[in-house]
C-alpha cells in the first residue's frame, strides 16, 4: 500500500462523519450474523469486495456480495470486529472518496474454528442519492491471519 501524505485532504466534516459511519456500519453488519441485507445495502450495485489478501479473490456486484455473506453466515457462530484509525485518504467532491481503517476481527465458526484477522481496510466509496456506499473494499494483512480449531 502506498503511503498517503498528511494532512488528510480537505473534506467537509459532515462527509468525514458519514464516511466513518459507513466503515462502522460495515463492521457492525458483518457482526450481526445473518444480516445479509444489512451488509449488502452498504455496497453499490457494481461493488467489488476484494478478499485476495485472504486467498479468496474478488467478489463483484452487490448480488454476489450478498450471496457470499449468505453462505459465509451459514457457517458462523459469532463475529467481532474492532475498527480504529479511520482516515479519509482522498476526497473528490461531491461524490468520491477513499477511506482507510484498521480492523481486528474474530470469527468463530459453528465447527469451533476461530479466525483472527488484523488488517488495514481500503475502501473506495461513492455517494448515491441515498447515502455513501462502498464501491470497493479490500484489505492488507497487518499480521498473518491466525486460524485455530476449538
């Protein structure tokens, strides 16, 4: 990932708050196991969910992202995401931004498998008539994922 200079680009406070709220809404929706519609509603129609860092490739389109979460939630017992360091890295008024956040996530599978991920999320977001939506979400691993059996 390329370093981005500080200070952050000019971005109105209301957009900065809305962008941070979008990142938090993503983590909360994923932790609400079974909330496929909640997760899906955060992505634009043609969004890309890039899970290459986890060896899973890219999932393209809101419908495919919903299907991915429907399948993933079927095997999950619990999730917990902790989000920090939310920063606007680029802002092109009025409709485009790039946001970065750090995440520490745990997922407990119904089979007792625990997955722990420490990542830096990179989001490209677009403003729609309704609100900001994720157009692309990818991640870089800060430390290798840890998987253990219960």
